[in-house]
C-alpha cells in the first residue's frame, strides 16, 4: 500500500480476502490496556508544556521560503510514557495572513494544518513549502502549514533493515509469471530482510505501527498548542488519520482524507494489497489506451494490445542487455508503475519507451535508472513501510497461501501482482508481535464534518476504500473525481475538487454527504526531441 504526496501546480510531486492468517495478535484500540490512553495523555501534557522551539532547518539554505524546524519528544512505548523517548522532527511555515486576491485584507489565522503524505515511510518535512504554490496560497494565509517525519522516518529516529548500499538492486528482472526457482530466491530474500529488521531495530521494532503513529499525532497536536487538530493525510496517511479520529474524536477540528485507503480491519493489509494489484491492472490498461490514442506521436501501437506488445518487446530487450547497464525489466516496470499513480507521467514514459525501441535509450535511463544518491532515504522509507504494515495486522505465514492467492490473481492482473508480493513478503516471516487492527469507526455526532477526496480509478487506493471510509466515519463527506485515476487529488488541476477543499478548510462549508467533480483533462503528448 504505497502512497504519495500532494499535487503541485504542474501535477508533479512536490515532495516525492485474507485466508490462513493466524488468529493471534496483540489487542489494540478499544480493547487495549487503559495505560496506553494514560500514556498518551501524559506525553501530550508534557509536550504541551514544553512546546516546540522552531529554528532554522538543517538544509534551509537550499530551500525557498521561510521553513522552520524543531523537534517534539514522544515515548517509544506509550505503556511506558516516562521511558525511552524518541524525537520527531517537525517543520513549519507560519500563516502569511496575506489574501492572494486582496492585498489589503489580513486573513485571520485558523490554526495549524498538519500533513502526512502516507507510505508508510513518507516524509512530510517539505509539505509547508506547498504554500508557495498558487493553489495553496489561500490555505497558507490562514494556517501554519506543518509537516513532520513520523517515527522511524528520515530525521525522526530513523529505522533501517539493511545496508543502503545493497538496497538498489539493478538491473533486475520483473517476471509477471515467475518460475519456482525465482520464487524460492525471493522467499529467501524476504526472510533475510525480516531478520535484518529484527536485528537492527531489536525490541524497538514492535513500536513502529499505525496506532503509535496516531498517538504521536496527538502529542504533536499538543506540542503545537492546538486544542483540536487540523489534519490532512494522503493515502496511508488517511488510514492512521482515521485511526486518530477513532481514538481521539474529541480532539478533531478538521480532517481531510485524500486518496482514502480501505480501513476495514479485515483488509489491513494483505487484502488491501491484493485489491491494489487488481486495480493497477485496470490503470495499466488506461495508460496503454492513452498511448494507443496517440500512436502518431509515439508509434507504439494503435490499440492497447499492440502497446502491450511493444512494452513486452522492451522488457525482453532489457533482459538481454540492460540500458546503460542500469535499467532492466524491473526498472522499466517500476517507472511505468509510477505512471499508474500519476497520469502526468504518461507522456514522459511513453516518449522514453518509444525512443528506446527506436534505438535511443537515454531518456529511459534518465527516467528509470536507480538514483544511487537516494539509496539511504529509499532504504529508510522501505524499512518503515515494512515495519508498520507487518506490525499492524496478522499476515499469512505460509508461503503456499501467498503463492496460491497471487498465482490466481496474476492470471488476470499480471502487471503489478508479483512485485507487490515481493514488497510485502517479509511480513510472512516477521519476528515482532502482530497486532489486531483497530475497528475504525465513529458514531453519530462524535466527529465534526470530515472531508474525503477520491478519484474513481485510483489504483494505489481503490475507490471502494473511500466508500468504506465514508461509511465508517459518521458525518464525513465524500468528493469524487469522476473518470480519473490520480492518487491524491488535493491541490491538483481539478478546480472543482480544489473548490471543495478550500470551502472546507477556509469556510467550514461542506456539500451534502457526497459530491462529484468531472475528471481533469487528460495529459497531452510531449513534443519529440
């Protein structure tokens, strides 16, 4: 269940049925020991008294705007609030109070707006800079924009499961229907990765989970001096935001859930990943149909099936001779998977594939080759992703279950199925205790109105998840972008969506229980070099 970030003005990223599952698990949520709630209250009171001392960020000289950074301490284990503490790094740009449409009008402050980009494992440190973009100036006038690195991420007690030097393995294969020997190789790698997480993190590993992410969020709220929380989460951020709303409904002022994932406990996380793989197959078809529509520009085929054959021809050629010694089938698949999240990548990926098949690999190398300088950041993000998802819920521990379910799925959805398996397979061999997911839901009147944003064809967060989130959060409002598959639509090119977002954040206005916006315009082909 990978996640992403908010749209910028150009659409580029500003930041960058469960079977045979063991019945055991650590009770959480409503059935959790009362000491955990007391631990959160104690940590929040301590944070409120201390506040956050904001100052210059370590890399501020390379950044635009007036970004400030500070830290807030949270307990590693909320059952022991006075025990070991870890520091979360927090960033902020204070409200500008400047109305972008009326320079004489001073906009009153509405509080702090905290953002999480998802992942798990995503950093939100640079989120406050989004206030520099035209679509966000009104929000940035009224709110202190606040981002942070969640526990384990980046500058917040970073988690690691292997040497970053060994994280990028390329060029690599990406078989849609892997052989038995390849499966055995990947099972061995998953076991080694799970062992590495346990060895490097030790007893702390169990404390990287969604419940603690939600508890940390309440401590951050208190440290910011906010009686009630304004929060925006994208993708996975919507899940632990919903966990927060369930645990702390009286602490919520406004919440935006952008690209909502399915919070049904039965879906966390094995089933959600099966659904995601199926959804990516549909989005992959959307992309191929778009390329076929622009066959005059790309020459990859005038039907989706012909485009698939061109793509498979590239896979075979890269398997025989990786482009630049760096880009193999695995890197090509990853590049096109990214295009499954964001359609503004479509013209660039199509152009790179077209040029490669015509004999020029440079654009494909530029777009798909691993960036070695980012290895440490990528390894850290993956470690947190794995730890949170594996800790959050029981997973099948028998490889035969994974093999059976995904072999069946790959017959109809080969594009992403097995890569999704390899990303999550360490959870089959996880050495930390598993939890039972919280039953996310709120009763009538428990929450103020909350806003859910979703696109109908989102593959990373299939639309059924938004519907389930809407059912479970009483009083929520769902805004749907029709005929679109962008993962995260807040602040993107859709004025209708942005209008609902601004009305909610700035005027406390929401539509009736549901509203729909026409999809944004399809991307246009890029010009040939």
